[in-house]
């Protein structure tokens, strides 16, 4: 299994998060006409630490989770559940930024969580 698959499996299995978004957690984009609320995530940077023999020892991907909901209150609730699911995962999570706004394209309320996740290997 890969880091991405393992992390997705852990957070999507979280009961509180699943109660709010079901399986609507998507990498990079959503299918057309997806029901709200939902989460879109993407990895936008991945620094890697190498040993003296140049093998990669630790990767620290930075991932943005964007929550979309009909109301700001719903976006905040999903954000709380996502933060709890990430915190309960087996990965070391470093919270870097969190912000909210209304998406101009969809008129949905949006909450972004940026995290860095350290894990062994590539």
C-alpha cells in the first residue's frame, strides 16, 4: 500500500467524518454533480529528506483539504471532523494553515486545511 492509500483508508473510515461526507473524499477534483458536503484534497509540495547514500528516508507531503458545503456551519463541522480524523490517524500531522471563504465559482462555502504529514520512505 502507498502512503496516499493508507491515509485515505484511515480518514475515510472515521465514523464522525463518514457521517458527514460519506465517501465523498476526492483527490484533485470531483465527479459532476456531487452531493454536498464533500472534500477535495491535493498534494502541492513534497520535500524529502535523504541519507548520505541518497536514499529517501522521510517524506513530508503538504496536502490541502478543501471542504465544500451549503452552509458555513456545515463546512466548519466537516473541518472539525476532518481534523479529528487526521489526528487519530497513524501519521504525524502538522497543521500549517486553515481558512474559510465562499467559493466564487460554485457559491458553496469552503474551508481549507493545509497539513504536512511526515512518513517514512518515498
